[in-house]
């Protein structure tokens, strides 16, 4: 079997069959005709008496043959009509199939277009989501940077404010220290002026008393409260001042000295000092409450908790002190 031959449609197969049948009929007719001719020849040879009968039989055969041919022609016409009908049906079917295939192709093409459109839409949506995520991340990064910048600015502002507050506090402290120094200087000037007036007024009387007092220091006490008085002969002082007691007047009042100032003061405003024990031997010691590196030449530098021998009281703020073989000026405010 030739599998390589093209496959025929039903209409083509029917036409081929009609052609083959026609050729077969024509071949049979030729064979029949030749047979009849042979028979006629035989009849002629057998005798003329049978010629009429043979002719009659021949005519009947021809008439039958014509009828048969007519019947065959009608059959062939019917078959041709059927073939045309089948061909038309085949063509119609082929048209329908072609149309259906075309519609299927168009449907597939439309489906492909829809699929591609959907895929493009999904890609676009994914791209938009990615861009939105990137924008959100960028916005978050900028927000974090902005918050970090604001935090740094706030920290810098706080530091600047702290520095300014510290500077302001230092300035106020310096102003307060300067004011106190000025007030102290003014007070000292007033005290000095008052002392000079008192000395001038009681020169003949006070000098022997001062000399006598200077010769004997009973004890050293420390002020535990401020004592301010405008009474002549009172010894004013502030908390922490060290006072040399030169006379105990009674249980409530004593006479003392701070530097060159001398006067009476209430005993309840003072307490015994660590330096008191050493006054019995004539040597006064003070304990340093802070480091003093020495500000000028002639100062005695010392460290906190150093024990300093007081050689001489210069005024209410300064004294001459000694540590071992070193001797110099010491501020009383740095001593206990």
C-alpha cells in the first residue's frame, strides 16, 4: 500500500468509482458487440433461412441494449447527481470546517492576545508595585535621615544650650564671686575705717589690750553661723571663719581675733576647732580641705588633707603657713 499517495475526498473517490464503472461497462459492451458479430457471422455461414430470425433477435437485443444503456445513463445521471451532491456536501463541510478552523484560529489568536495583554498587565502591575515599594523605601529612608538629622540638631542644640547654660552659670558665678570680692573689699574697707576710728578714739586704751591679747591665745574656734552686728566692739564673722579666742568673758560671750580685727562675739555661734589642741603649746595647725597649687610667688602649695602649721595670721583671709621646711602664704578659706 502506497502510504505516500494523497488522500482523496469522498467526492473524488465517488467520481473515480463512476469512471471505473463506465470504463467497465464500455468494455463489456465492446465484448458483447464483438460476440454478436461473431454469432452473426456464424449464422450467415449456417444459412440464410435463419437470417430473418437472427435479424429480429438482433433488433430485440439492440432495443434491450438501448433500454439498458438508457437505464445505465439514468443511473449514471443519478450517480453523477449524487456525486455532485456529495461534492457540494463535501465542499460545504470543508467550508464549514475551514470557517470553524478560521474561527478557532481567530479565537486562539484572540486568546493569545488576551493572554499577552494579561501578562503585560501583570508585569505592569508588578512593576508598579516594585516602584511603589522603592518609593516607600526611599521615603522611609529620607524620613529616617530627617529624623536622624533632627535628632543630631536637637542634640547639638541641647549641647549648645548646656554650654551656654554652663557659660552663663560660670559668668554668674564669676560675677557673684566678683560681687562678693567687692563686697568683701568694701566690708574690709569699712571695717578698716571703723577699726582705725576705734583705734584713734581708744588708742591709749586699746593698744595695751591688743598687746596683751596677742600674747595669749586661749583657743581657736570655728564659726558655725554668720554673726553680723553694728554694735561697736563686736567681732563680726561668717560661717567657717577661724577665730582666735583671747578671753572668755562669761559662758555666753568671748573675745576673739580674726586677723587684725578684734571684738566680742556670742559663744553659741562657734564650735571647737581641730587646731585648738595645738594652741596650748603655742603652735597652731590647720587641715587643708582642698588642693591649693599656689597662685603667686611666695604662696605655699598644698594638697587636700595636708596638715599646715600656722606661723602667723596676716588678715582674715591669709596667713603664713609651714609644711616641713616649706613656708609661704596660705588662704584660710582652703583650711579647716
